[in-house]
């Protein structure tokens, strides 16, 4: 048996596999002998059927199966012995057919194609410049936070006539082209926050309405985006794309939030009673809290954006043609060319990040200790329980963390988090990073882009 490797291009190679009779004959004979011991045919005792009949009945299928095994074994051995970093798995070379005769077996030749992982260079130099966006804690940020706290602890009441900061609760009903309720159309009870409406004409429609009023409106103009509109109308994100009609909205309730008055009562709701006693101290505490909050947000957004921007900067090449064929051939279910094209960019970016992580891990000789896994698991568990207002004591935290790590899938997820953090930390030391202050509004847009 022989394998010859010939380059197709920088990231693809062809493997020509030649299998001689000596490679498969003994293997096939052993299997046929085993079959013979189990076969019973009229006129022959069990195990005494002539080998010629056994070969005629089973020889071709056994030969095909053994040759497939030999191909698989030899390909794997060739890749391992030559330390070839392949992407995906070997696939039959396009436009080439096997050479050999299964009716009169002798020498067989098969052609396979492999995709090769690119070699990555981690010496970026001074040209690799990246921006870390930060939010300054200024008077406006503090004022907005104070207002948020007043609203958070405010009082909601029912009112008769709507104003610009009220919430309207009611039912949306889809209309046809003539303005009548569409038969089988969308109908859903939901709400509209008047203060977030940007379209001036729609905003004018929603101010001064009373319970029972009916308003015809465009749902696009009372929602932030398609995801928000899907929730508002109770339909899927995909259904939104085919939605182009107006709706009537029947006002059923009008809710008004009256912010909590500013003063000691508010201070005591935010911080331990009596700990903050005047406005200056209150704003100072808020400023400190916001600095920590903004710093964490800035780092999170930067790390997510950094991965995207660094991959774009590196322009890591991939054997796209090979990978698309491999995806199609290896998929359990039929997949169309259109499906592959639609999803390939996302798959390719994920693969590039995986290759970059592997390169960094090799350079760093990165390893994860049991202590690191346990520490990360405790953070994960603590955050999960805190989200539902259920803080855990240290002993309970440790027990739950251990039960999480006992599950292979959860353990792998936690290990991936640690690896990504260490890889990004290392990559940050290899490039130039400059801080840039931006408004909270602009930062919120950046954050939404990397979720």
C-alpha cells in the first residue's frame, strides 16, 4: 500500500492511494473463512460449504468493506505520521474515479483531497492597532443613573389620558389593504412605551389617547427593531420579514410611572439605611459604582470586538472550496448549495478563531488546572443563582460547582471560557491598544453589535 501526496494549491493537497492485492487478500480470506463456518446451504453441512461458493456470494461485499477500512486506516496513519494539520476530513477528489476491478481484483487506486490549516504568524508589529471604547463617568451619566433609580423605585398608577412617558397596554390586530381586520392575521395583546417612540407623527397619535381609543399604526414605528417587534406582536423573527401591513391598536390600559422623590428615602432604598445621608455622598457613590460597571462593560465589549477585528486584520486564508464540499459530503441530512453559501461565512469565522486559539495555546503551552476549573465553576454558579436572587453560602456554592464540573459538557464549556480569556489576554500583549471615550448611547450600539 502506498500514499503519494501532491499539492493542489497552498491549502489543498491530493492523496493518491494505491492498494495492492497483498494489502487486502489475507484480511478478506480470514473474514470469508469466518463466514464459511456459519453458512448453511442445502446439500452441505454447516461450515463445509465450498470456499468458491462463499467467495461468489460474499467476496465482493467483503472486499469493498475491507478496502474502505484500509483507506480509512492508511489516511489516518499518513496524516498522523506526517503531522499534517488538516481541516475536516479527507474526501474523494472531485472529477476522479477509482481505478480497479472488483470482479477481478488486483491493484486499486483511489484519489482523495485534504484541506490544510494555514500557518499563523503571531508577530503583528506596530501596524496592528485596536481601539478600546470607554464611557466617561460624567455629570450626564450620573444624572441618568439617578433618574433610573428614581424610576426603578417609583410608583405605577392607572391614568385616563396618555402623556409622553406613559405605557399603553392593549391589543394589536393586523389589517388588510382595505383597513379591515385580516382573516387569520396576527392578533396579540402587548404594550407600547410612548417615551421611546422616535417617529414624530406616531408619537403625536399616542399622546392624549384614552382607554377604548383605537389607533391605526405601523408596528415598525412603535418598536426598536425586528426582534423587539416580534416580541410585541407575538410572532417569530422570520415571520417579521413577510409582514408589511398596518395594525389597529385598541387601548385597554394606560400606565404612568411616577419617579420616587429625591431624598433620604431614596438613598435608603439604594444603599444600607443611614449609610448615605446627603446628595453629594449619594452622587459620589453612584459615580464609583458606575466606574466599575462601565469598566466591566468596556472590557467585555472590547474583548468581543477585538476577536472580530483581529481576525479581520489577520485575513486568515481557508480552503473554502474544499470546506464547502466537505460540509456537503459529511452532513447527515441533504444540504443545498444555497444553504452552504448562506451559512459558510459564519462557519469560516468560527473556524478562523479556533485556529488562532490553537496557535496561541501551542505557543503559550497553555494548560488549565483543576483549581482554575473549580474557581470558574464557582463564579458561574454564583452568577446564575444571583440572577434569581438566590445567593449561596460557600459550602453550597462548592457542592453545586462540583456537580456542574461532573458533567462533561458543562466542564468543557467552562474550560472554553478559561481558554478564551487566556488567549485574548495573550493576544492583547502582542498588539497596540488605545482607549477612546465615547458616549453611553454610542457604546450601547457597539455592545448590541457584538452580542
